[in-house]
C-alpha cells in the first residue's frame, strides 16, 4: 500500500516542499513540489518564527496544489548551525547467542546513554559506523549473526533544544506537524552519494546561499559533520561593494558572468548604487578577480574543516560538491588544486520517479534527500530525533528508554518483554518470551523469585528477623 510523505527543506535562501508517494518496495514518485523565498532565517537558523512560517506555508500550498492532496505531517531538514557531535560506544551481551533487532536496539541506546550530552542539547541522529561482533571489527550488518557480545561505535549529532523548538513552532504555524527532523547535510549526502562513494568514503559539501554543510561518510555512516557560514550570497555582497552596484544587479552579474576561467577585458554597464538612473562601466576582469578571491577563500575553509576531521585518509572517493554554489564555472578545477589534488565531483540529486526538471538542480539536493530518507535511504541502523531506531528494511522499532534507575518501571512495560532491566547487567534478558509477565516488584530482586513464600512474608518471621538484627 502506498503512503504519502511531505518533505520540507528549509534552506538559508529558499524553502522547498515536496510531496511524494512511496510504495511497498520503497520506490518513490514525486507528485508535487513548491518553492518559496526564505524569510525569517539567518545563517540557517530561524530568527523570526512568523516570517519563516509564511515562507514554509507558501511552498507547502504550492506543493499541495500540484499534488492534489492535503497532508498534515512533514519530515523537515535542520541546518548544521549550532550542532555538536560526539562519538560514543556501547556493549551488550547476546543471551540467545543470535543477534536480533532487539540486541541492536539495546546496544544503540546503550551508546546513547553512555554519551555525555549537555542538558540544553537534544539528539538529532545516532549513527553507527562500526559494529563489533565478539572480536570481529567493522561488521556491515550484525543482524542474524551468532555471537556472545555485540559492540557499537556511534557518531551522535546533537543540536540546541531551542533551535529544534523554534523549527517545530515555525512548521506548526504553517499548518503541519513535524514527524521527523533530519540534518540537512545528511539529507544531501543521501541524495548525491553513490554506492562506491559510500564504500570508499567521501566528503559531501552542500554549498548553499548563505551557509555550507559538510559531512564525511565513511564506514557506511557519517563520521563527521561541520557547518560553515559561507555561501554564494557572499560573492553577491562582494560584487555589490566592489562594483558599487545594487545587490540585485550584483546577483545577475554573478549568474551571467560568474566564471573562474581566464577573464576577458570586455566591459559591462551597471547601475550605480544609490543613483540607479546613472550607470558606469566595469571590466569583466574585475568581476573575475572578486569572484575568484571569495571562492578560493571558501574552498580553503572547506579544506581546513576536512583536515580538522582527521578522516582525510579515509576519503577514498574524494569530495562531492553540491548546492547552488557549484554552478559557478571552473569550480571543480579550482577545488582540485586547493584540496590537495583529491578527486572532486560536482553532483546533482540522483534520479527518482517524477523528479521535475527544476528539482534536478544541485540546489535541491537536501529536499530530494529527504524523500529518499523517507523511502528507507538512511544508514542501515540509526536512532532518529524521536529516539526511535530506524532499520533500513524494517519498520521503525519502538523506542527503548535510556537505562536509568528512575526509568525501571517504564522499561519493564516496553514492547520487548525480554528487554534488560539495566544495560550494564550481563545476564539480564530471560531466554524465553513465552513465560508469563512477572510483576515489576518481583523483577527488582532476583533472590525473591527463588522462594515464592517470600512474596508475602509471614508476620512472625518478620518479627523474628527484626529481633535477631536488634540483638
């Protein structure tokens, strides 16, 4: 049975809403799309909820009109601004000697519980990049394997709670509920990376209007993410100041003459800022020099971020550039020169059913990636923003709470009867789910199960115990 999904990519310069139908085989067919200019956003974060919600609503209404459907919940991107990432690990015993989704769920939540996450931050994604079965490292998928112990190393992406709440409020004000939230760089990586690049390791840089997001994919998952406050609008600002011309004219110059190849000496006539009735002539060589300087600086910042990651040696497939910034002529050649001759590819979103010509542009990688995420294109296992484990070929597994003493009662009532009372306990999972449910009070003290008479102690024995302790 087909299901309908709504994806909203909230970028720094535009908002894109896409409605798609996803079949039982996870094939996606786009049936509607809408695009609006972003307002109330600065450097990827919401600065005015009312204006942001108007932008979201405008894109949403266009998408609904084309699709002819009224969908009430959406999956939304969030910028990498104000995110923090940490690596963590977890380990659990496998009582039945065969790894099931339950053990994978437990070990993932254990790694999340072991992570030191500040109170004002909330988890966006917990992505496993290394499963270890007994002593064997880098297991691609541990499901169904025989083992006594399962370990995992995860990359956990967190963001400020206030940032998440403002995003939810803006989307809610536009008339839809937020079903899930995905890091924009992660969505872009899903849209543009091919299987070879995922296998060999690659950095994906989504170069947008005001911001750029970097994620490094290695070991079948994201290992590193970063946010840069640079984008193509900085070129527009530089041109406006250098050429003394209005921003709109500077943007047109960038679009029509933006090239990093050898400049010509031709002259173009531009209006003067503050006095648009008069014009002045500018050499294309000046335009070239301004654009070249800004692009070179942006690529050097990207190179520094990749160097900082410590994963440069694990990027066998090199760097994949996407986003509206990549439409500047000669970008790939300059990137190869600045990024130590690493392989560089300029990427558009990979094809899918109903992909409009407009959406084939690299600036829509994030939006198309959201649809692919909804269709199961995420990392084989991950914990999402709702604290639920997603599995590439299964339905969402119910959330198993982090193991703390105050959460004992909640854990004992989860949908996994054999879930552990504590992830730190080795022999905490019963070997059979066919046993009748024990009362929570009996699960706390294992010794009390050994003698059923202890369930209701004799008043005389209680008095005798008290007397012997007293004397």
